[in-house]
């Protein structure tokens, strides 16, 4: 699914959204890891910028995301409107303007080892990535992440952290084609109990479902 890496990016981004004191030269990744492992749920606003390497086209949109361990996600984007609900067994992708409604098996969506490990809370930055601090850029600490086992969805990533607050300001993930996916969160609320209905989806009446769960 084309937004799987976006969810991954948001979860990595979430990991650093707390003030733990100003990071030193070698412990930024440790601070991110420590916070990420404690997160059980969150909801937030997001802004996303996707750059297509072949055409140079840039797509920008905003929306809301909800996350609940283990591996439950609701993603609602605007302009263009898109709804994605990742439930325990089934995942739904709905694009109203295109009248597209697709049903996937959640286990198929999480077939990517990297995506699954982040969604299940089992990822480890230092074990799964080669982490390199690249100094400061526009006043922010820049980290370069190269996965030890690159996949199509991610061959390279960068994150930028505010040295004064330890808040992560932005993240950029690059796929095999060189397309960039940059995401930022605002209005983040951690570990608030979420309504289970958020991770359920009822197909709109009269719309044909492309059911990929039968494959």
C-alpha cells in the first residue's frame, strides 16, 4: 500500500516528540529509541510532502492520524481525500474522488519487515539502521539513517531534531525510485484511550469493493 511508509514515518517521528534534555553528540538515537518503546497510542495532525523523482512533481496534503498498539492505524488525509484504516485482520483504503475502495489483508500490508517492526514496536534504530549524525542544518541536529536491509519503501531516511527541546521537527524517507516522503506532526496527544470504532470501517453503500483478501 502506498501509504505504508507514511505510517512508518509518523511512528518514527512520534518517537522523539518529548523533551528529554538537550541531546549530546552520540545519544540522539538512544533518546529516540527510549521514547518510542514507551508509546502505546497517539493521535495528531500531520502535514505531508511527497516529491516524485521522475517528474519533479510535489504533492502536499494535511490530515489526522490515530495509532493504537498493536498495529492499529486510522489515517485521514485531505486534498486529495483519502481514508486508510488498518484493523487487526483487514485494511481498508478509500479514495472518494476516484470512487476507489480496496480491502487488503493486514498481514499482507505488513509483509515489509521494516514497516512491520515499527508498527509492532519491535524496531531498534541502532540495530536496524546505520545511524550517522551530520551536524546541524538550519539550527537542527540532522541524523542520516541507512537501513541494514533496504526495502523498496525505504532505502534512506533523514530526521531533524531541535537541540534545545529534543523535539523532532521533520523526517524525510526516500524509496528505491528516489521519491521523497516528508512528514511532520502537530497537536500530538500521547497514550489517550482511543475509541475501538476508529479502527473499524463500514463501506459506503453502493460502492464496489476491490477485495484483495481473496487472493
